[in-house]
C-alpha cells in the first residue's frame, strides 16, 4: 500500500466503531438542535391528520355549539307570564306589551303546560273558563305551553 505525501495511509469510509482522533463520542453527541425536542417516542412528530378528520372536527364543534344554544332557547319558557298583556302580530305571533298600550289585545289569564296544540281550546276553557282566546307555544304535534287569554 502506498502512502501519500505526509506519511499517512489513504482515507477510506468512516467507521463509527473505530473513529479517527480521540476516543469517545463525537463533540455533537447528545445535543439537540435549537427549537426542537428530543428524538424518540415522546418527541416524535405527530402524523398528519387525514382530510376527513380536519373536516369533521370543526363540524362537530359547530353541532355542539348549536345544541347548547338550542337548549338555552327551549328552556327560556313562555314569552308572556300570567297577568301580562300581549299584542297579536300579523303572523299570529304574540309579543308582550304594556297593558295601558293601545296595542294590547289580550291579558294572559293562565298557562297550561305539557299540552298539545289540538287541546288548546278545551284545556283553556277547562282551567280558565274566562278565556276568550289561546296561544300555543311549541311545535305542532309535540307537547308545549298553551297561554289562555282574555280581553283587556
């Protein structure tokens, strides 16, 4: 084997079992690049989420938020309480008004809870015989609240 000038043997591939120079680990061993965590199971990067997962998470959050809002609105109860005066709107809705107002059409005589819309007239006349009108709050075919109304 010939030696190049300088008297050293030719350099071959680096062998980690027989490193050149002083024995021991290389000077960079155990160091972590700035801004990065340790390498291994705890510091391994997360695999990217699939497109479906990225889409479903926001949808689930929106559904949860709407459910909370819906439960809040359902739990609010009646628009009017016994003794309040109401005005009837063009779309058969009612709104609470001052009893001295010219817009006052009815006074709430009482309320019947957990009744269906088709029971409104008989429920009001049975519980509040002075009733002249009624207003159902709820979804048709499901139990709701019936407001029994009298003239102002």
